């Protein structure tokens, strides 16, 4: 598999929300999004908007910082939101069932560096960072699985028209 990358500039929280909603439209069970970046870079905002888009009924989306994982019923299967910041051992990933969920659910993982070798090769990686402007974020997307090519071309062409 050949690695591909691209970057986007998200000018505001609203732009991040639109981007998250567009990415969510093409997600299905077995898809994993790995969200990295420093505290305050926009990972949780992106995750919440993605999950809200996938739900049939709106609900509060708390950060799973202390629970490690929150699950939600989606129309096509479960949605798993994991925040691995407090994870101390990769064995916990297996105990939580997250490694199994990678193949059966839509998984959104914050702090994916904690996954080590358990990170799925088919994941879409999104690295968020702040810019010199307070509300602006840059996101670098990278992937190896060719299945993301078509889906991301749609997302990126839509984003260019925002």
C-alpha cells in the first residue's frame, strides 16, 4: 500500500464542523479515524460533529477522557469514540474491545499514538494543529488504504467549494 497525504486549512470551528459532517457521510462499519494533535487543536470538536452526523437522534457527546470509550448506536452499526490519553498499557485496548471494534464498528480514536502496533493499517489519520490565527486549524490527512481515495476526493472537492 502506498501512503497518501494532503492538508486542509479549516478557517473556523464552523469549517471544521462542515468538514466533519462531510467525512461522516461516507463512513461505514470497519472504518477508523485516528485523530492526533495537541490539546486544543480541534480533535474533540471534529469527533463530536462526526458522531452527531452519524446518529439518527441527536444526543450529548461527552469526551471519553475518563471512560476511555463511549459507544453510540448508529444506523449502520455501532460508533466507538475512544480517547486514549489516559491509557497506560496497550493491553487495555484489547480489554476494552477496541481492537475487535476496528473491524465491526465505526471507530474514532483520539491520541492514537497509544495504540502502538494495534493501529489498523486501513485507518484514515487526521493530524490537527493550530495556526497563527486563533480559530483556524490545519489538518493533515494520511492514508494507505485505496478505499479512502474515492471517498476523500469527494470530501476534498466539497471542501474546496466552502
